[in-house]
C-alpha cells in the first residue's frame, strides 16, 4: 500500500476517534443545569456558524455571491412559515435563478 | 396506508430526508474532485465510507490537489473533524444513547445529523431526526461519491445545481425555530459575526471551534448569573423532555 493510503486510513481513524470521543464525556458532567444551558446556547451558535460558513465563505475568503440571495429567499420562506423542504428548494432555486440571470456569481 | 405513512413521515424524518438529499448530492462533487486531485477510485470511496465527514474529506483532497504532502492532508482533515467531538457530547446529552449504539452513532455524527436532531422538540423526534439524517446522508453521500468518481469532472460543480444555496437554506431552516426570544437571537448574531471574522484569519475548520468556544464562555457566564430566568425561559424548552 502506498504512503498516501496509510495517511488516508490514519485520517479516517482519527476522524472516527474524534467523533466517538464526545460520547465518552461522563453523563454526570453533561447533565448539570449549567451544561444544559451551555448545550442550548452552543446549539444556536453552531447552527448560526454553519449558516455563515455556507452563505458567505469559500475556503479562507469571505465572498458575496448567489448564496446571499439563497439566504434572503430562505428567510422570506421561513417568515411565511413554509415547510422545511420548501425552504430548502427555495434556497436552491434562488441560487440557480440569480446565476442564470447573471445577477450574481 | 395513510396511518403507516403518517407514522413514518414525521417532521423530523422529512427534515432528515430533505437535508440528506441536498447534502448527499454533494458527493458527486467530492468524488469527481477526489479523482482530479490524484486519488484512485478505492481511496476516494474509502474516504466517504470511513472518514465520512464532508468538510474533512474536501480538506484532505484539497491539500493534495494544491501540491501538499499527505501528512499535511492528514492534519487539515483531522483539525476539521474536531467539531464532531463537540457534536458527540451534544448528541449524548440530548439522545441518551445506549452504550452499544454509540460506535454506530459516532460514525454518523456529523453537521447534518446533529443539526437535524437538535432542531426537534421531543426526544423521539430527536432520535428520528438523527438517524434519518445520519443514515440518509451516509447512503446518498457514498452512492454519489462513487458516481462522481466514475463520471468525472463534468458533474463536479454543485453550484450549477444550486446545491450551495440549498445548504444555506437547510441550516437556516434548522436555526430558525430556535430564534424565539432575545437571547438566542443575540447568540446567533454574535456567532455569525465571530465566524465571519475568524474565517480569513484561521485555517478552515477552526472558525466554528472559536465560535463554539465563545458560546460556551458566554453560556457559563450568563448561566451563573441568571439561572432562575433561563430555567423558565424559552431557551430551555427544547430540552425539557430529556428526562
């Protein structure tokens, strides 16, 4: 097996080790009232961070492109209480439409 | 027929399937770019089946296609995977998994399964959301990775299908139901700002960790001083069924 394959398998093992390590934190620690407050705050922060990463970043750059339009369209869909799948489709269609009309990259 | 259908297609499973489809299709892009980066078919398939965390996989092939060493690819991928440890803690606290299920749950503990699960109000819905999104993305991601690897670069640009827009909408749709009182809105805006500032300054994968660190610090500080208020506030309602 090539050197690259060994590094690749090592990276796969490391990825699994990281995933499972979170489950080894004792339940006693996770169950304190402070931890449930931390968990609720952390969830909102992680989701907001994922939205930001997907909307305006590309590698290490901040970029404004059709994805901002998708974000705006999805926000409008959510304000009008659209079902989740509709929100996702609206996001995709907005990006496609903005690119097709040349309004955004 | 209608009753079995309604039992199975709950809001959580619908959400899980939508996000699985939107994310799984990205596998085409990964498969094609991996072959273009010089990996062979088996290495490409192994990354999706074994590593199975999209950001790390793209980082691994990204370093290689940029002429980087295999050890650098290993480091970039591993750094990006650190957030999955945070997700594991969240899922353990939220879903109360049995020890035997943990190795299987760990493998599908990724952005999408965590986000779908934590977006649900009841414990059973959180379980359904986690497994539908986790297994759904796993199956489709691997299937489309293989397809992308075989079909090549012609299929490689997810932007052409608006999938990048779909991903933005998918994560916003998960965040939205949580923004019902002032504090989570402030937290969300602050998190978005911290992430945007950290992106140009750090390597990919680190901004979300910095954001998570700031959120934990904020929660610990506010949790000590305003415990009675938060315990009865909106913020705690999603966790009420956990016992």
